[in-house]
């Protein structure tokens, strides 16, 4: 997939996470980013993006 967003980024030998973690499931479970929300595929947690 050409538009796949990476989960991790490596810069100067350091690894950083590019996505939010699920606050219910904990570290390692990332929230999927949609147009108007973030959602967890494991527990169903949803966080809506604010309108600017």
C-alpha cells in the first residue's frame, strides 16, 4: 500500500511512535486514525477529533 502510514519512525538511532496508544488497552495497541475520530480495533474505544 502506498498510502499506508507507518506506526514507528526511526531518527538518529531512536525509535518513536507515530500513532496514539489506546488508553484502555495500554502500550502497544494503537488507535486507528479516521477522518473525524481515532478508534481502537481491540476494545472499541473512540476519541473524536475536535473541529477547528
